[in-house]
């Protein structure tokens, strides 16, 4: 009785199989890149962060008491502040130059607020 040879999977793949797998892999690469980009997104600023507390950051400007915050002006919020980096916004959140490597809520407010020119 003669022993049967075990088929070599690399040899069976052939040129067409290789090109088909290469095409499928190249279609998946953009999706893998977007997943890694999300992992690198900066975290949202925690209102309990000591730096945030120092300048009175709040995630919702509508809850600011103007009597307690004399610097607060009506309709002032992060989204219309000079320091809000709207070009890099992800939804309503965007980086703030005051808080390095963190994003703030567009409807938030702090004492560093300065109207966009």
C-alpha cells in the first residue's frame, strides 16, 4: 500500500487565490486604520480635574449661575470660544488649547472663555 501525499496548502493557493486574498486584505486596511485612530482620540475633560475646577469648567453652560460667575456672559460656551478647536471636532466635542490632549463639550464653559473673532 502506497502512502498518500499530504497536499501543501501553499501550493494549492495558486496565483488567483493569492490575488483574491490580497484584494480582500487591501479592502480591510482602511477599516483597521480607522479603528486605531479612534483609540488615539484624546479623552474628554473631567469637570473634577483640578485644572478644570480652578477655572470653573462645566460641561453645560446653561447651568452656570451668573451671580456666582461674574465673568459669565449670556450665550458664551466652549463652541464659540477662541480656544475651542472646532476644526478638529468630533461631534459636539473638540480639543481646547487650555487643556492639552483633552476635549471639552461644545456646550460647556469656563472662566477662560474668550469670544471668537
